[in-house]
C-alpha cells in the first residue's frame, strides 16, 4: 500500500456508543479535531441503539445515566426506558459538532502497529467500501456487551420457526397468540418476559441459574421535579449525588464484606413472596448463591409474569432444539413458534482483540491468552503503543453507572494525549512491570469479593475463573487513579519532529 492510499488522522476512535462519543466530544474540546469515529452500526448509541427488545430499560437510575457535562432534566422516569436513552445520546451527539467525523455502517476489520512509522494502520470495511487509516492513536470503545453470544445447544440451527437474540430483536414478528420460548434469565430476559407474557398464547422460560431480583423502586418524574431539575441551580446535581452515594455504598457488600448483602437478600426473598404464591415456583426461582455474585436484577413485573397461567418456568435443562420444539433433559418436548435467545454477550474474549496486532507481531487476543485479559488501569496494554481502551478490562461495574467510568477513562486518555503533545512523544506504552503490578493488586482485591466467594458462575469470570471484567472497588477510587496520566509508568519514544 502506498502512502497515497492511506487516510491520515491523528486519532481513530472505534465505536459510537457512550464511550466513543465521550472521547470524540472531549478531543474536540481540547482542539484535537483531526479524528474519525468508525462505527459498525448506522447511528450513535451503541448498546442503546442495538437493544430494542420489548421492555428494554436501564437498571441504573436515570440521574446517573447521562454525561456529567450534559445533564438531562427531561428524563420521564427514575429508570429510563431504552428509547429515551437512545434519544438522549443522539441529541448530545448532534449538539456536539463532531458528527461530521463519524463514519457509520463501517467496521474495523484489522488494526496493525506500524513500527517504522510509529502509527496504527487501521483497515475498515463498510457500505462505502474498504479504507485504511493511518492514525497516531487509536481509542477503542467497542463496548463490553456488544457481540451477542448464541448458546451452544444441539440442533439450534435446525429450528424452523423464528429465532433471534435479545440484542437483535426482530420487530417484524408479532408475538400475539404465539407459542414463545425464552432461553436465559439474565438482565435482558427479565425485562422481556413480562412483555411477552402479555401477548403470547404460551411462554416457556428456560432458566439455568436463578437470578436475584430486587424490587424496582420506580417513579415517573412530576412536572415539579422536572422544573426543579431545569431551573433550580444545583437541584439535578444534588439528586445525582444522592443516587451516586446510594449506589456506592453497595460496594461495601460486593467487594468488602459479602455478608452485608444479606439485607438485600431479604428484600429479594420478599420480592419472590410478593410476586409468586406457588411454593414450587418460589423454590425454583430462589437462587442458591450470594446476592451480587451475578448481576443483581431489579423488577416488579418479572415474578408476577412467571406466575401467570400462560407461563412455564423450565429448570430441567435443555437437551436439544428440534425443527419446531425445545426438548428438555427429562425428555419433555415443548412445541414453539418463536425462540428468543437471551443468552448474553462475548465478554471475556473481546472480539476486537483478535483484530489488533501490536509491536511484537502478535494479536492482542494472543497476548491475552498468555496474560489473561488485562490492561494498565483498564486502558493501555504493553505491546500496543498509543492504543487506549474506553471500557477496557476490569472497568465494568456490578452496582453503578458505566458513564462515570467512561468519563474517568476519557479524562486519563486526554491527559495522555496532552502529555504526548507537550513533550513531543511519538509513542507511549505501559511497562510490563506497571501492568502486572496493577493487575496483581486487582486480582488480590478480587479474592475477597462476592464475585469470587459468592458461589456462582457468571460472565464476569474468564475460563480460568479470573474476574477480568469488573472494577473491584469504589468508582471514586478509579476516578482518582485515572485523574492524571502517570507517564512514569510508560515507555515513551520521542518524535523525530514535534507532533504539534
Ligand atoms: O445476558 P446474561 P443479558 N443454556 O449473560 C443463560 C447488561 N444489561 O443479556 O446464569 C441455557 O446476564 C444464562 O444462564 P446462567 C447487564 O450488565 C443491562 O441478560 O449462565 N441458558 C443467563 O441466565 C447484564 O449483566 C441492562 O446459568 C443459558 C442468560 O442466559 C448484561 O447486559 C439490561 C445458556 C444470560 O444472561 C448481560 O445481560 C440488560 C445456555 N447454553 C442487560 N447460555 C440494563 O438495564 C446462557 N444462558 C442496564
């Protein structure tokens, strides 16, 4: 490839969800305007663009589910429905003045570090064909929950009815009067089930592990509350702070002393008793592990839906799927018209890691196969200079808003780019020592948490049982640790000519 075939940019951002958009807005604010955002979907919003299943809503309170620099006084509910969140992200993107640099319907197919020129060569493919970018830095915000995972169940590809994943909902299929099955009882399924129950002739819910479900303390904001958010100085920030600290306290139970989650378990058991009268069904939905070990869910509608006459909860395990039915391990075959697969996402084997090749000529996935999925401060990885993750390894949360983590990481990346400019560094790459010290400390902290000791399997853990997805502490601590780019933990190289 000749230089003329390359499109040169200072920064290439992967993904236009909350993470990528935040990076774009903040780069713009810093005068770093030579960037491009590559997005595989046809608009901004990431997970909030993709997950349009009936009942999709946020289980983090609305007040915390916005950027701190773009508060939204117009949320209708204390927990926002998906269309409102998607509309919010679109509005922020439109008013940011950055959308002219977003390239939609285009996927990053490969990113390779060019050692001689000290830049990333990023190959993309989309509706406008193929293009290769040469970028000084790559900011990767592909999303931790963006690649739907289908279950490995015998015969599933022989099913002749309608089948789709919760994150790829087929709105052309009318479920009214149909026989429907849902596989999975995670955060997506428990929002979907009450909606399908209202329409379907029969609904079979296949549960492998019962989730803990707390009541959803939801209310619609009154005109007065909205007016206060809009007009009273500081009112919305105060509401936000109250929500933030209310959630942050939960870290004491999740990461410090799992026994503290007992109070929540009591609330969850009451939720079961309120929603379900049948003792056998109550028994089936009662989890056998410590609350918090898997993501704690919230719903007032899930248990009453399971208790409805047209719903069956099947816990015997799935043997196979046939052309028109699901056959349980006990041999019972149940015919269905529609199969909804709510089985989650690839989380510990990030698809993008297979497409990125670093300075040693191996992919990030190959490195992770050796080291485990890990990064320095969840953001940078040895062998991969000038590459920054937004929502990288061990930055996920089981208790609060990812937008807070995203803003923390973006602040760190901005400071890294400023540092590179000021000192005319061509490359920054975290040292192996700093990276392993960071991760050893993380894993030590993990040992004491409910995710390690709670007695469950979950998508938080990799195949070796190592938690590579969650941040094991208070979010304000992460913010503190990412508040300044700590160049002393990096190997830097000087640019031959100043980069600014
Ligand atoms: O996916 P999940 P999700 N046979 O992985 C089951 C976020 N989110 O899409 O528990 C049978 O949680 C699996 O069973 P088990 C949130 O962070 C947020 O629901 O592994 N069953 C489980 O029940 C969440 O954690 C919101 O035994 C199989 C289910 O499928 C994350 O997204 C809303 C199976 C998968 O649950 C993922 O949630 C929705 C098999 N082969 C989602 N394989 C908000 O409100 C898997 N399962 C912000």
